[in-house]
């Protein structure tokens, strides 16, 4: 009975390989004809993936206050680079995040210019951490 399953699995695997080869030849012919853009190098693909993951980390994890190890590393580096502790908050009813700095006088909201600089630095640091973390 097990040999039947093995033969069936190998048959399916062979069909998948044949289909993959046909698709690869078809894609190559379309590229040569100028219908598809040229294939990206592995480095370009990786950098595009790093940007996508960084975007997800910043938008979904960091700004919502996740305890993910990558987020913790990013926040540690950001606070070290700025020399102060920064918090991200989404007030109820607001669409935009508000940044606060924590100091001895309490929490103080950052201005528009400071917020832009911090968000730029945040993106840069997040991209570095994601690039280091990705295989």
C-alpha cells in the first residue's frame, strides 16, 4: 500500500517539475520578446523585500506598541541615537500618530519638524535592523 502512495507522490512531483519548466521557458520567451521587464538580480529582490518588511514593521508593529524582539531592538537603537526615550501614541479619534519624549518634567509632544526627523531616523534604523535580521 505504501508503494502506491510513493508512486503517486513521485508522479505528482514529476508533473510539477514539468509545469515549472514550461512556465520558466514561457517567461524567458516573453522577456526576450520585450513583453515582460528583465528579471531582477537577487540583490534587488532582497532590497525590495527588506523595504516591504520594514514598512510592515513600522506601520503595524512599531506604531502599535508590539513587544516583538525586532521592535524592541529598533526602539532601543532609536532611543540611543536620540539620547532620549520616545513614545508613539494613537489618540482615540485621531488618524495620525503622536510622538512624545519622556524626560524629568514628564511627557512632551514633539513638534512637526522633530517628528519628521524622528520618523526618518526610525525608518533608517528599522531598515538596518530588518536587513540584519533577514536571512
